[in-house]
C-alpha cells in the first residue's frame, strides 16, 4: 500500500506482518487519513479487519470487530478523516461507526431485520448511509437506510417519499445514491432515473421533513 501526492515522491505505508490488502481503501479529502481492511494484521487466523492509517503519526490502527463478529471492513470516511464507517460480519453483518474517541460502535438495524451494512458517510460525518435486511422465506428484503447524528436509524425511502407527498411530487420507487453534501438524492420513478435536489442537507429532512426541498418558493422539491 502506498500514498502519492502531486509534487511528492511515492510513499510506502508500512503495515506490520506483510498483510494482504483486502478491499479498496478510502481516503480523507486532504489525504492524511486512509481506511480500509486487511488480513493477517493482528489476528493469527487471518480474519479480515478494518484499519486506519494516519499520515501525521505514521501509525496503522486496527479497528477490531464488533462483539460477536469475526471480520470488519471499512467502506467510507468523512472528509476530515475523523469518522470511519463500515460493517462487521460473520455471522451476518452489522454496520458500524468508528471515531478515535468512541472506538467501533454498532449501528443496529430496522426493527424485525437481522443485519445491516453501511456504504457511505456524508462529508461532514453527520449522516451514514447503508442498508438494513431480513429474510422472508427464501427472499431477502433490503431497505435503504440512514443513521443520524444520534445514530438513530431511518428508512431513507420513507423519509424522501413522505416529503414528496407533502410537496405533491412523484414518489421514488428506489434510492441509488446520496451525494456527500446530502443535497442530491438519485433514485427511480417508474422506469426513469431522477435526481432530487434538496436546498439543505438531508440531516434537516430527518429532523424536520416540512422544512426541506423548496428551491424556488413553489412548495415543491425539484426533479431533473
């Protein structure tokens, strides 16, 4: 694993015990913090564990796993590198949030679901995106979710569609992506891919669904 910055030479990141880099690392906006997952890091059985590398200290930190799980992976990092999100798994899976102060915190899942996974975090670290899932018979039922600053879980599609009904606009049948600034939600209406542009971050929608999305004063969220 190495780090390169324009104008500087390529710099190797020293990680003990010659581990295998398991997944693509993620990096903070200034390049000072890198997170990912590696094997053979601390655990002798070779289980995969999430890690954080800090350029200032030059130190690699093993983030460990949530209680009851065997592996962990990092999926995203906040812009300033202070918040890492990912999932701990085997058996099943649970999303986590990590900071240096709190360590790895499990985020849980929606009531009735049995697992969750986080896929991203907003630039400011206030909103975590992911999924919550359960099995019904032979089917896997997956729900797009967000966790707020208090680490409370919310059904993302319901949040957006509740607001859409208030503003008398088409409701989404699926959510595909949310921008890092929480202001753009990409989803599907019928067979059409659409973008919902919010005038304030998604965290505001979580707190007050009546205050969001009116870009031009017409009482509606704009689609494009």
